[in-house]
C-alpha cells in the first residue's frame, strides 16, 4: 500500500491545489491531504476545521483521497501514517528554494521520507492562496481560481457584496 501525503496551508484551497491532488492521487494507493501549520504565515483567513471541510468538498469525487489536519512536524506525521512520500506542487521560480530546503530537512528528520514534486499546471503558475485572498478582498473576480464547490463560501468570508466606497 503506497501512501502519500500532500501537506499545505490551503487557506483557502485553490484550483492549483486541486490539480495537484487529482494528479497525485493517480500515483499512489492513498493520498492524504493534510492541512498543517506554516509558521512563516502569521495569520489565516479560515480556521483549520473549515479548510478541512472545503478540502473534503472539493475532493469528494476522488475515492483514494483522505483529508486530515495536524499541528505536528510533517516528518512525524508521515511516520505516523506510514507514508514514505510527500507530494508538493512546484511553481516556476517562486517555490524552488524553499521547497528544496524543506525536502532536505524533512528527509533529515525522517530518513524514510522522500519528496516528489509535481510541476504546477501552466495556468496555475501564478496562482496562490495569498493572491486569491488579495484579489478577493478587493472585490476582484476569483471564480477561475477557486473550485466551484467552495467559491460562494470563500467569497462570503472575503466579504463580497459588502464593499462600498
Ligand atoms: O501551503 P504552504 O503554506 O506552503 O505549506 C507549508 C507547510 C504547511 C507544508 C509547511 O510549513 C510544513 O510542512 N509545516 C508543518 C511543520 C513542519 O514540519 N515544519 C518543518 C518543515 S522543514
């Protein structure tokens, strides 16, 4: 049984995340999408429970995907779950250095753990949860960036329709 873990903040999940989930799920028996704490991100829009709910909604049609949350080291979480592979999405330029460092650190912390990078889809290279929040908070159109199942929920939290000059 090949178990892989796809960790992230998912605040909120984007179509870029969903693309990685769909492709990664084809490469393993079970893919655990786990909502984790990123100490470099000081504040979040959605509490972890809501991010898990949204991830469950958008992955409901993929039978070998499980969704979880955890506030421990990724290296320890993978060991607990019997996962030998971490999946990460890699966008051109912006992600490489940090992801390279995290992959090496995670293998140092858990010698059984390898990181596999999937290149982000061409139309998602510029996309991030942060960009969705920024565009959405200023009333821009995020419908191409957020999966349809959670679009209204994300728009609601970002205050669509409540802005006025
Ligand atoms: O979506 P993000 O914010 O880029 O995801 C980063 C995340 C959550 C995967 C990363 O911060 C992480 O692995 N957090 C868990 C804590 C941990 O193991 N930190 C050490 C990484 S070397």
